[in-house]
């Protein structure tokens, strides 16, 4: 059971819907089979998560499985290392949008950031953001959400600050802590620092190593307004089981 009291849980998530709309459910494991992806997508549709994030390859299947569910379709760009070219990231974004994705989680060029190439990093992010905004204007409906993955496990505090500010300057919607494939996942102190850097009006997504309801609560209390996890179903079942006995 959660280490937090029922009062705290109820305050943050009065209903299952409040929790579901915070969660980006992800399945990005390279060894996962098509059958696993289908099961994952059906669970996302049943539980009504905010977003289902899958690799580019699985977008056509995901689009079909999530049709009419209200679950947003997301994918990853430049994943997981971030140092593919800007043209490659732009091409991935085009394919993603063509296949129905409306949330793009792109990995920052970590090497460029750590090398002090701030203008290059800003241009890399802006290229994907600009494409998303052109798509918004062309479709005339909705808004393509761009989240910038910093992979904070490779960065010192000043690099995290610079990366977050570059994401803001480039017009992205969120900064995100990690891919889940780096040296470490989300940390509440880092989430709190990101919230301090970007301010209250910008998105902060915690991702990586979040497996329990208590992990989600810690991230939300630190300032995250979106949580990415490959354990979304387990977290929702933990929430429902907690209140089943109360």
C-alpha cells in the first residue's frame, strides 16, 4: 500500500479519472512483442490514460486500437540517445504526425548541450516544434504537444537549467526528466528544480523508474504535471485497490 495517507491521495486524485489524466502510459521496450503492444493499448483504452506512448513502428496499430477511446497517441523522436541529426528528428516527426501522433517526446542533443552548443540545441528543438505548429495550423484542430527529454542523469545542475530554458525558448510545451533508458530516472528534487526554472505555466514531465502510486505522488508534490511510466496499469490498480478497502 502507499506510504501516503488516504487524505493525501484523495486530495491529489479525488477520482480515478484525475489520476488517469496525469499518466502517460509507455511501452518502448525493444524486445516487446506485437501481442504485448496490443495488450498494452487495450489497457490504455480501458483505463483512459492521458496518453499512450509507443515507438514509431507501432503508431498505425496504436491509432486503430485507441480510436474512439479519448486516449492521446504519442511517440518518441530521436530516442533514446538524442544525437541523431535535426533532419532525422524532423523526418521522424513528420511520420509520427502522419500516423496520428499528437504528442512528441523528443530527446535533446545531449552531447551538443554538454559541449556548450546552446544555439545548436535550441535550433534542434525548434525544428520539431515548428513542424508541430505548422501541422496545428494546417489541421485547424487540437494542439501537438512537444516534450523535450533532457536525460538529466547525464547532466549537472547548470546543464539541466540550460536545457530546460532552451526548451522554453524554442517553444516546446514540456521538459521531461529522462527516457527511462539512461543512467537514472526521475528524482523529486530534480523535478522541483525544473519547476523552479521553467515557472508555473510550463509543463514538467517526470519519467523513469516510476512504478508505484507513492512515486507518482512524490513527483506531483515536487511540481510535475505529467508522469510517464511503463507501470501505469499497475499504478491505477494500486489506487483502485487502496480505495476498495476504504
